[in-house]
C-alpha cells in the first residue's frame, strides 16, 4: 500500500508542469536569440566580403571599360558614341543586378524558422497540458 502523504497532489503536479513549461519557453526564447544572432553574424560577414568584392570588381570594370572605349575610338568611332556604346549596356546590366539583389535581401530570409516552429509545437503542448 502506498502512503498518500508521499504522493504529490494534483495541484502540485499542475504547478510543477507549468514551471517546466515556463523553463521550456525560456529555453526556446534563448534558441530564437541564438539563431537570430548566428544569422546576423553570417549576414554581417557576407556584407563585408561583398563590399571588398564590389570595390575590386568596380576597379577592374573601370579599367576594362576604359580600354573598350579606347578601342572603339581607335576603330574610328567618335569618343562620345564610344562612351554611349559601352556605358548603356553596362548600365542596363547594373540595374538588373540591383533588382536581383534587392529581391534576395527581403526580410523573410532572416526569420528564425526552426526556432519559431519549435515554439509553435511547445505552445500546442502547453495547451494540451492546461486542458
């Protein structure tokens, strides 16, 4: 026969379950923070690398475009038409790249999907425990 004094009461079990759920939610919040900081660190690192690449590519592009304009002038094209013939396609390509980059940097890419999914599951469990 078990001693009733040693068995926890129903309210005590409920309070303990709620305390464990609160601890679980605190852990999940830490997980969300960690995931966000990891994604932010990756984004900062990527932006730094992109910045360096942009500077180098810009300088290379300037040199190549000046050479192309000089070649067109040497072939007999007036300098202003040579500049237009080179600058117009480069500008169109630049606009296309800018639009593509803007699309890639939408805020939806930085949502902590895994952590939010886990918190949603935990909320469902908490609702079941409360019932």
